[in-house]
């Protein structure tokens, strides 16, 4: 891995950095709450500047999407369901301009259908309960803008396996 001096913010570069998990936080998001705004509040209040998230629960409303590289934005997927969708998800906490950024991908399903995708910023309401586990990193993780893709990507140390 790198010595940390050659940071890159290009989507074409592979990066590798290491940190320690200093704390594990767990809890639940209340019925009717919107998942990502609640996780942002938790990250901000507990000063989490980098971490990994695992989610398990059920949603009564869901908005998933995919990233359109040509349009450089997330497009919403049309979901049709009645009742609750069982959910499992995992993601990342990082910082962008001093604010927490939550990036989660989920799998959802009921007795008839299943859906997977990027969890949109709003519109994912807890239907029964959503339990979460956050593995808090010792070091901050910073997201930066990538001009090629339009995405906010993790700034990292450039990794070159040939140099190892």
C-alpha cells in the first residue's frame, strides 16, 4: 500500500488505505423515519467521519436508483409493491465538505418481487424496524468530486501492485 503521500481523486485509479475500527455502534431507526436522513443525524451527532454500515429490517416506502454515467446523476427505479419490503443493506459513511455522506446499496423483497439498487437520499421509510450496525473507522474518509463521472468518490492513496 501507499505511504499516503500520493492521494488521488481519479475514478480510473485503484486506491488502498487502511485504518482501524475503533468502535461499533448499533441501534434501530424508528418506524416511519427516513433511513438516510436518520443515519446522517447519527453520524453527525456521534462525529463519525468514516465507517461501514450494515442494515437489516423492513421498509414501507422505498426509493432505489442506479447511476446513469451519461447524465451524471442517479435515476430512480420504478418500484411497485404493497405492504412491507424486507431489507438488507450495506454501505459507507464518509465526509464531503465537512458533512456526512451515506452511500448504501440494498436488496429488498416481498412474497412476489425482489429489488436491488442504490438507496436514494430520501423516500425510504421504516415500515416495522430497521436495525443498524456502524463500524467506526479511526481515520476520516473524505469524498471528492470526480469530474469524469460526476460522482463523489473516496479520496485514497494510489495503489500499484507492481510496485509492491
